[in-house]
C-alpha cells in the first residue's frame, strides 16, 4: 500500500526530465533547452554549459560518480564508455566537473563496432552527439546520456541517427500537408510508438546446463514435450508468484527510469510473457525499449531466472515478437490517424490513411527488410506470427468505405442509411470497430497501425525509420498535387480514390496463414521473401536508395554498409548455431547415446546368457546404433557445409549459403538427435529437456 502511494513520486525520479530541468535551470536557459527539444533548434555552449552543470549536480545527488554517452551501434544492443566526473585541482586534489562540451559530444573508440566498410581500420575514432529530445538518466552510479553515433566523416554508425532524421522528415511532410488544410497552429508533429515486448523466463540453473542457450539464446536440439500450449491454459492465466515478483520489481525499476510500463500478462507459450508501455515519441520509445530489454535481463537474474529475448528459443511453442504500434500525433494531443467528427477532419484522416496504404504497398520490401534477421526467420509465418508476406488489415467496415469511395458509390452504413462519400459531407468514420487480425503483419486498430513482424530481440529503430520515411514520401506527393490544384476538395477526393485503387492489393482481411493467401498474394504481385538472406540485398535496389537519399535518411554508402552488416549478421548467427551444434554433438550427445546403447546391450547380453532375451531390447539397441551412425554422419555433413558456406567471399552469397544450406544440414542433425532423445533414458541425456525447462517446478 505504501509503495503504491509513492509511485507518482518515484516515477522518473532517476530521469533528468522536464521537472528537474525546470527546477534547476535559469528560466532563459530552460526556455532555450525546451526550444531545442521541441523544434530541433541548435544548442550552443552558452546553453550547454549551465545544462551540464545542473545535470551533474543532480546526478551527484543520486550517487553518480561517472557519466557515459549511451548509444546504439549496429549490433542491435546498446554501448557505453564510462568517464568519471573527477578533474585534477591545483592543490593536488580533484574536483567534480562536467562541461557543456562533455555533455554534447564524446569520442569513443569505434574500431570494433560493425561499420560495413564505411571507414578503414586505422580510422578508429567515432563521435557521439547528445540527443536532447531523449532525457538523460542515472543508473548504477552513472549518468547516462542518450546520444547519436557517427564516424569521423559523418556517416551514421548507429540506429538513432537515421531515426532522428526520419522523424524530422515525417514531421516536415505532415506539417506541410496539414497547412494545406489551414491547420498551422498544431504544435510539433511526431511519430509515436508503443512497443509491446514478448519474452521468456526460465530458471537460471536450467539455462546454464544447456550450451545452446548460453551460446545462441535458443535451443538447437529438443524433443517435443508431452504437451506444449495446445490446452491454452497459460495465455492470460494466473501469474506464478515467482514471475509476479519479477514483474513487480521490473515495473518499479522501469518507472524510476521514466518508462511507462503499463500492461503485463502471460503469453501463449509456457514461460512466455509480455510487457506493453504507453505510447511516446518514437526516439524515446526506442530508447525505452532498449532499457526495457536490458532491465528484463538484469532483474531476471536477481530472481534466479534468465530472460530470453530470442525470437524462437523453443521449436515446439510460439516464438516472441515485438508489436510496433505506430501513429502520428501533434504536441496538442491530436492523433492524425484518428477519424474526426467533421467532414474536414475526416478528409484529412482519409489522406493520412491512404498515404500509409500506398507507402506499405510501394515499399513493402523495405518493411520486410527492417525486421529481417536470422532469428526472425524461425518465427515469421510459423502459424504464430505474421507471414513474411506484407499485407494490411483494415477491418470490414473501413475497407467497405474505401471500396465505395474508390468506385464513387454511396456507402450504406445500415443504421444511418446511405451516406455520400464526397469530401464535403464525408461520413463520420468508425473510430475502432476493427478486430486485430493476429495473422496480419500490418493492422489498423482504430487510431494506429500495429506492425507485428518485428522480432523480440531487435531494436525498433529500423522499422520506424522505414515507416517514417515511406509515409513522408507519400505525404509529399499528396502535397505536391494539392498545392497545384484549383479545386482543393475535389483533389482530396481524387487523391484518396486513385491511391486506394492503385494500392488496394496490399489490403487483406483474411487468414494470412493459409496456403490460399500465399497463392493469392503471388497473383497480386506481392513480395514473399521467406528469409532474411533473400530480403536484405534489396535494400540496395535503386528505388530504395533513391528514396533514402532524397529524404536525407541514408546515403548510398550508408545503405551499402548496413546491407553488408545485416548479411554478415545472418552468416555469423547461423554459423555460431552450427558450430554450437557440432560441439554439443561430439562432446555430449554422441557419448551419451553410445554409453546408453552399451548399457542396454550389456543388459541384453546378460539376459541372452540366461535365455531371457528381450525382442524390445534387441530392437532398441539396433535403433540406437542406427541413430548413432545417423548423428555422426549428419554432423560430418554439417561440418563440411559450414566450411563451404564460409568460403563465399560475397556477403549475399555467404548469407544465402548459411541460410539455405547450413540450416538444411542443421535440421537433419537435429531430427536425428531429437529422435535419439526420445529413446535414451532420462538420466543418461546430457541436457535438460523441453519438459524440464517449459514446465519447471
């Protein structure tokens, strides 16, 4: 009870947010900093120095001794280098000092981060630049300063820089379109995101006993347990006390850091759970999601558990995703994807809606690439997550409205009679009558789009860079037409009609898992990149390069580097898995199968000497001997396949070889090992089983 009453006081207590800035900064400095945060105005040292001093004093009060520029290199996780506040004093002592220059810019060594050839090895230095729109925070006696990260020559080496570029791009494009509707006093426009995070929790001791979990964060072997999730008793079920204690502490630690952790529940699979925050500005949402993933792992260890964020840690149950709920809002609280109450508001909504439809259809390949990694390949399209084919779910009523609009027909809303869909008397749109189609990769849910292909382990930055940029591109096209139009209302209607007609192939409200949809999608001409290795090379397609260069999001060189980094990540991920399988096979599994076979064979020989031979035992020995040969042969094949794949010098060819050939060889080895697990006695098997892990006591 006491803790509950303190939550408003504790929320954001470790964050140098607006409350602290207003209390600690002179009014003119505070006003200038808020201008920077809201409008992207430059921050000079005259402003940075007093901000740094106030931030240091606040951090020292919370026990901080160091500061770090916290950034997001192209590894999918965060990075930090800690410097103490101490500076030598003239009397041989030290003082605690933190300058505006130290706040605004840092120079970490960038030599070991992925760069995709953007710089030579001897150009090791990287630069971090403070992102004042994402507040600093204190954790573990260190002041964390969210920053962008770039090379000596200015190329982006991180996830934040292009995200900030894309947000500014969308902000300008949306403001331009809104001004044509006469809405110029709407405040700042920002894309907003709520990132639902799925994860698994398993006991630390079981995790430690499995090399595959320690090396790869997923199980590479494992026979199915007697039951998995078919009874559906875990989904939204009562939360176990041990897990509830973890969730309670996680909430508290996140609240202190200003993360609005809101909803938590058991997910579909045993040991699987979900946490969802309240929406916030996209770059802050990205920082918060990284903090959430880090904090999940840290808090889990305190409770004797391990948090697994891999997309597919267990083959027999559903994997984990990260639903990216995306919208566009103004600082005055207006959601631009929210249907309105007036014809003008609905005309505006209609243009933003059709802009998203066009963007998703025209740049579906980029959205697929934005969620492409080796881990997500195991999840997408596996009857637990959206298929790898991009489509949009709008719901029956909204789809019917758009169909009527595109055909110039009146829409019969049944309870209210027929309504003309001319812009002047546009109907009041249904606010949220949609059911979130769980098989849809991209679903409209009333005032936002839920992009459901995102994998649980990844940064949400890449997907939102793409979303922001492609929607900005279409909004600019709309504005070009409206600025040249003689009849504004007529042009609005024409744009909406033509856009929906041209791009409605992307709209699908049915079962995305069905084979019929795959065939239908092919007839519609939709992309179907089944694996990351197939999708990623299209990042370099001429249309995609032109799009990003036009809007200043990526240069051609930055795109080339990211393409190579992503392809290498596929090769490296599958390669580590394959090598881990080989070590487990040779050091643990084959010895266990051989030992158990010998044990059964010795017993059989004794029984035969007594005339008590068992046909079942004899058959088991033969079966295990055959499996030993199969396992050894499959392991040798996998070893050769890995060596051949690694020999490819081209990034794309190497990734394809790992994705196609090495995975196929891994699957054959796994099939033989999993069959052996079902026949070897429990006490002889070297690893905890799926039953042990998923249904632990």
